[in-house]
């Protein structure tokens, strides 16, 4: 465990606080005021990493100094930092010092890991998201899409970014295509498609809405080329096929935006069914650090 004391003037400015020989592990930061809380102002806390860049400590991009009137400032994060940078801005009525300490619980590997005598258990982002109640999905089926017809789905995000994790399209049609567009215009009609959460213990409410069978006056801006599914023959004789994003190729959708998912039955003669599945995470990505 490492301990670094902090004592700086409670006034606008930037202060660097060296950490003892650099530190890696869980950082716990506690700060108090010595002579009365300011009536306004914010504190930003950053860590200087070993690449020479500053990472903002989790939740410490703009801590209001007014909370010092009733409680200390608390911040924590995990990292490997040479020093901390404290930036005080917009301080009004600051008196005395901002003081406290940084406690670092050193990171270490369990015994025998380096010699192959012990395992580390890891999990995917999707599994972690599911446990936190932030992994969502929808699935929709159309029994028949006429030859040459288009089926539109409009995916609208709320206040949070969305990270698409997997999409799958199944059909026995001879030629189906799928394409994504940004900011479609003139959206009307359609039927709401239910968004589901994988977690039934502590699910987080979704901020996304999805319309199936919607009409648009303009597709918007194409985001990538069409993905095609080809089968050998029509009317149920072809193989069931799927289309997925390659591993690591997550799409990140911005908050409060609309996207058009457009499916086209390119067989001009034969109708065909399809089943479409999409799963995603809602929330801020862990990189880059905010």
C-alpha cells in the first residue's frame, strides 16, 4: 500500500502531485477543505500514465467543490500513474487549503500464476454487460417479403451511446441484402419492436427504440457497403444463412441519433422470409478515457 499526502491552495490553478516511485493499483483519493467550502467551482483529477498522457480519474472530470460544505471529495480508479494533476476552475469564495491523501492498494498477481500453477478467470464484455444489466437485444421475424421489396427498421438511440455487439440475419431467399444508414429522414409508420434485457435480476432500462416496417423519405448517409446473403435456390430450398459483424468490429452509435437498417429481397420474383437479431450495450465505452 502506498500513501501520498496532498495540500494545495483552494484557488484556481493546476497542481501536479508526484506519486511515490510511480504507483499501480486501486487509487482512493480523499480531499477536505481547511477553512470553509467555496460557493462555486470544480475540481478535475487526472493521472499521468507511463505513455506521457493524462487519464481522467473515473467520475472526476468536474467535481463540484460545493460538496465540501457537507462531505469530503472522494474519487477512486484503477491505473498506473507517475503523478496526479489537480485542476481547480471557477473557484468562488475559496479559503485555505484543499488537503487530503491518495492511498494506493498495490496490484499483484495471485501466487503461482507466473509458473502456470494457477488460472486467472476472465470474461467477455458481453458477459460483464449482461451481469450489470446493460446488454440488450431485439429479434424480429417477417414471414414473407415480396420479391424486390424493402423492409426498413429505424433504430433510435437515447441519452447513451450504443455499442453494437452482434447482428445476424437468417433467410432462405436467394438474395437478401442488408445495409445501415445514418440519419434517415421522413420516418413514419411502422410498429414498435420490443427491446429486451438479458438480465432479469438488475436490468437497466433501455434508452433505445426500434420501429419495424417504417417508411422513410430519405435513407440518409450510407454507413458501409451492403452485406449480401446468397442461397442456391428459392422457395425454401436454399440453406439458412447468417450475416454477422467480425469479432472486434463493434459499431459505436452516438446518443440521440437515428439509424436505418434496410433489408432488401433482391430476388425480383420470389417472396422470402427473414429473421433478424441485434444485440448491444448501452453506456459510455471504457476507452478512450473521458
